[in-house]
C-alpha cells in the first residue's frame, strides 16, 4: 500500500509580503488633512500619525481590533495638532485604502509555481473584513486564513502562530513561515519552532539582536525557487 505524502504548508504574511501597502497611511494622512481643512503639512501629519500608530502596534492587551487602534492613534494625532477632528471618518479613509491595495508584481507567478505542491495559509495582523475584501478584490484564494481578529492576538504573539499550527494540523517541520517583518514574522515564528524565511524586498539589514531567519530572499520568485528545490 502506498503512503500518502504529508502535506507541506507555507504560512504567508499578507501586507508587505503579498500586498504593497507602503502608500496607504501617507495617502490617508493627505486625505484627512484635506478633509479636515487642517493648516498642517501633510507630511508632518503623516509622520506624527505613523509614530502614534507604531506606539500602539501589536501591543493590545487586552486585544483590540486594528480599526480601534487606528482610531486611537488618529485621535492622539489630532490632539497633537490641537484639532478636534472626525476620527471615524479618518479611520474609514484609512481602511478603504487598505481594502484597495494590490499584490506585488511577483505574487501571481509565485502562486502559480508554489500553490499546489504547498498548501498556503495567510497569517495576518488585520481585521477579518479588510483581509477578505482585499483577497476578493484581487481574486485570490488560499487553503486557510488566520487573522489577528480570529485569534484575538497580533504577531509576534506566540498565540497566533500556535493557532495557525493547530488550524492546519500538520507537523511543524512541514511548515515554513514567510514574511517581511523581522519582529512580527521571523521572531514570532522562531519562538514556536517554525522555519522562518525573511522576505527582504527593500534591501534592509536584519537586526542582529533578533532570532535569525533560516533563509533570506529578496522577492517571491527567489522564494519559489528555494521552496521548489524540495517540494
């Protein structure tokens, strides 16, 4: 009797790995400044909002939805500029831009090569509605989806990686996590014993004080070549 080959899985970060979202917060800041009639340099507003967002990112304990800490960071930014702004409208601008992001140019070819020999689980620090909308808009389907909202925790929390491993129900040696964030993706995956590949799209240095990735690739075409050497 022939033995069934064990399924191999990739857990993939979404934003920054599959989807280019670098423009989102800057464009949202520009639109908020214009809508609010603020006499503030849009770049200064963007920088302040970005720093306020980073101060809250992934530190929600107890858990709060991404949209909620977008609202908190925007409220803090309005206060910085002594402005009583419409926070909900600003958050909706940001979320609408997230829903409109597009895949990087190498995504389609990567999925054509890899999706089949490997099953793919998207593992993302995002609210359910935003991720499902992005996938629908770009006609992308995957074998599993695990979000921070489902698990009530954000990467790099051990909880979200454990949840993904439990959901896909395979041996840990048959899973590799791929992402662009040294902290959220690589350190997060390594703490549960997963293989972790760093997608270094922008030629950055990996922090020496973090657990090091098992492999480093600069694009998804390179990643496909690495993975298909031993599918």
